């Protein structure tokens, strides 16, 4: 069973539990830019997050240039945000802290 699209109130509550993630203007995605000291650290972060994304069967939209990784999370089949987006966001935050 697929996760359901979250209400604006639920999204607001979830965002309050995260740092540095912002809600896209249309309310259908969250965004964060991660910065690392080196390309290798950024790539290691992406590799770790890719494994988590596979386990969750929920994949990020991301863009990498050298030590920066920009991430947008949304659930395309509901055209908005679900609990999966916030699970992956928290996992990414944990991975970034390990990469510091």
C-alpha cells in the first residue's frame, strides 16, 4: 500500500522536526542543500543515502557539484509529500552528520 499524501498541517508538523529543510512554494516538495568539505565526502553521503532510498523504495531528486548536494524530496505518484519523504530526509540528515 502506498503512503497517503500529507495534509498541510501534517507537513508543517513534520518540518518542525527537521533542520534546514524548506518547503517548496507549491507545498509539494521539501528541499535542502548539504555542504561537505570534499567531493569524496559528498559522494560518500550520496552513496549511503542511495542505499537507504533503495530500502525505502523512495528516491530523491538530487544534484551534486563538488562538495554540495542539493536534494528535493517529493512523492510523484501523489503529487506531494508523504511520510516517506520525511523518513528519507531524516536518514539524509543522519548521514550528513556522520560525514562531518
